[in-house]
C-alpha cells in the first residue's frame, strides 16, 4: 500500500482486530533552530499544535524533544515529526527508533530571514545522517517569505549557492511560505494547499520510506575471518 493521501480505496483492508487500516505517512521536519519548523507544521495543520517562539538570538530551542503530531485527513494520516536541533538527533533514542521504521518524506525548513543563523551546516548534517538517498525524499520549505521583499525565490537561491546546489539535486522546487499569516485566512488556506500538493508529490514518488540500513550482525565474525585469511597468506 502506498503512503499516499487522496487515493480512493474500493475496499478497506483490515488488521487482525477487524478495524480498518489507514495509510500513515511519516514526515520528518528538520532545520536550524528558529527557522520555523514548528510554525510550518502549524501552518499545514491550520492550528497551533506545536510550541513555537523567537529564540534565534540565544540559539535555544523551544522544541525540547521530538514531537509527533497527527494530521488526520479523509483517507489517511500524515504524522509530522517536529525536531529540536539536528545535531542532537543522532543520539536521540526516539529518533533512532523512528529512523528504523523510516520516513516517507523529509522536510528541510530553511529561513529566508537574513540575520538568522545560516542553515548550511544543516544541509551538511542532513546528508551526513541520511546519505545521498535523502534527495529522493526531501522537500525544502523556505520560511519567512515576508522577508523576501522585492527579491524573488530564484534570486534568493542564486545568492545562496550551497542551498542552490542542494535544491538542484532534489526532485521538486522549494516552497516559500510565511508562517505568520492569519490562520484560516484565504492566504493561509492557499499556503496549506500549496504545501500539501508539494508534500504529496514527494510521498507519491516514494512508496518505500527512507530508513536506517541494518548493519551486518556478523561483522565481528567477518572481520575475524578476514584477519585469518590475511595471516594465512603471510
Ligand atoms: N516573520 C516570520 N516569522 C516566522 C515565520 N516562521 C516562523 N517565524 C517565527 O520564527 C520564530 C521561530 O519559529 P519556530 O517555529 O519556533 O522555529 P523552530 O525552532 O524551527 O521550530 C517564531 O517566533 C515564529 O513566529 C515566517 O514565515 N515569517
Ligand atoms: Mg520548534
């Protein structure tokens, strides 16, 4: 079964307890502190479920730990996974458990606001953590569109070469949004719809989630066989 929303099912499959199974897509949301990860989730949900706040000046995260927020739709559920600093994820047991199950999409939230901490280290961290497979699963959300002023998204990308190179390897264009528009306004509803169209495009292309590759459990043995062979040949 795909991780897609909006797909009409003729007959709903059921689990052993007889309750209908619902498609669940897990969407990991990462990015620098204060770039608007939690606010982005709230924008898509249309309500403030994730705590957010202005702490960029002191590099302190409002989101203290991984938080899963379900977005219940007609035919499926999108579980957004809000995160604190990306650097802490490698040692976060909750993250490591979720990574074993896999993520259907990874949203990198990158702020246009120029004086905020740049996200280039985040792009490096993301590649280090997930490898080049990540490009198939990434959607880049540019927050603080309200700070674009008289420039365009393309001009912003051209001025940020590292981000531009990263974007060139992803399958979809970045989506620029403003998280501070009034919830339920026409503009807010248009933004939600746009984010979901792009997110679904990533989900549709990836039936298999991006997950941690199991390490060979016999590595110690393999290594001892290898050293034996090397010693025999001496
Ligand atoms: N002007 C503006 N402020 C934003 C935008 N997105 C987030 N913010 C503000 O930036 C601050 C940090 O947002 P938050 O979602 O907590 O960032 P996180 O640390 O990445 O989760 C908050 O005060 C938000 O209101 C945006 O698109 N425009
Ligand atoms: Mg947050």
